[in-house]
């Protein structure tokens, strides 16, 4: 009886020792840092290295604090910008816990930190974007506006032991009803611009066609003038050659011109002429070699077309 009682006591003591040993040990993960508090007050320096540590059971409490970079995804909110237009903005914050003790004493955990940072982000967005236009937010001054919002967040987050690393606007859109109005206005502007381009193109087309027609008329007139000039020069050269040939052998020239007149008059076989056989036109039909006084060139009036 006594032996069994002593065995039970030893077992209870062993169990109690194991429980006390287990309660006095804690493990710090590589992604965490730890605060050891006694009745809410820190009793040792911040534990930032991973490993196995010990504390007083029952009276000491360990608070684990994440030392990674944390993210706050803010809900979409409407902001009134400088040109009195509403803008729906999505933004996010990247931060980390810089002073764990102050963080624990002020916001207690990351949920409290997100609530504080969310309120500061909303205020900073409204304060900064209210003085900027949509063009500034979307394109022209986006980096400067983000820097101003980040500076405001950094100054406010220090009160809670937080370090703000970056603040960004993911998306900035007009509300649905405003987007439709803007789309219709842009569509109208593009249609007007297209009509203007078509009108300018038509005007340029008419100018080009008119210039081409003018050039065609000028070139045609110049070509006709040159052709008449060349034709006149050719006729003059022909007359000169005829005159030289006539002066060299008048008898043969008269005979040649008579043969041409016969060919032109009777080539189609349907020509009828009422002319006397003794006419000067038929002198080479009866006398191959006419007397000198008859060796004259047939006049053009004697030709029959």
C-alpha cells in the first residue's frame, strides 16, 4: 500500500515536472520575433533569432510578432478629384513591424495594424488626389502623387511601430455611369476627327486632280504646238526638196507628179472623170515625151479625189 502510494506520488511529480518544463519552453520561428512579457511588461530584450528559449511558467507570456513584409489590400473607394469627377481607386500598402513593443502596446496585432493603416490610407488618398486631375493621377504626376501619399503613411505609421515600405494605386477607374459618358464623348470626338480627316483628304484629292488636269492640258498644248512646229518644218523641208528636184530636172519632176496624180485619182478603180483626152492631164497617155512647152506640172485642180 505504501509502496504503491509512493509510486503514484513519483508519477505525479514526474508529470508535473514535464508539464512545467514544457510550459517554460518556447520556439521562435525564422519568420517571427518574440516578446517575453510578465504581467504585460517586457522582461527581456526582443528575441529576433530562431531557436529554443525558456521562460517562467504561468507568469511569463510570449507574444510572437511577424517580421516579414506584410501587405494591406485596401477596398475600392470613391475619391473626388480636382475637376469634380468621382474616381474609384484601388490601392495597397506594403509594411513591416519596426518596433515590436510599440506595435504590441498600440495595435496589439496585425488586424489592428491593418485597421489603422487602412484609415490613414483613405485619408491620404482623399487629401492628395483631391488636388490632382484624372490625367495627373493616371499619367502625368502619378509617381509624385504616390510619393506624397507614401510620405504621409510613413509619418503616421511610426506611431504604431510600423515602417511603410511602399504605397501604390493598383487601379483608378471612373464609375460605371461616368465611364459610359466618357466613352460616348470620346466616340463623338473620334467621329468628328475622322470626318475632318475625310474632308481634308477630299479637298487634297480635288486639288491633286485639278493640278493633274492642268498639267495634262499644258502638256497636251505644248505637244500640239511642238507637233505643228515639227510638221511645218517638215513641210518646209519637203517643199525645199521638191524645189531642188524640180530645178534639177523639171521634165522628170513633171512626169513624177503626173504619175502621182494618176495613182491618187484611179487607185480605187471607181473614179470617173469627164475630161477631154486632149486635156493636159492626159498628156503622158499619148505623148511619152511632151514638148518643152507642155512639160509643166499638173495643177492641183486637175486631181480627182
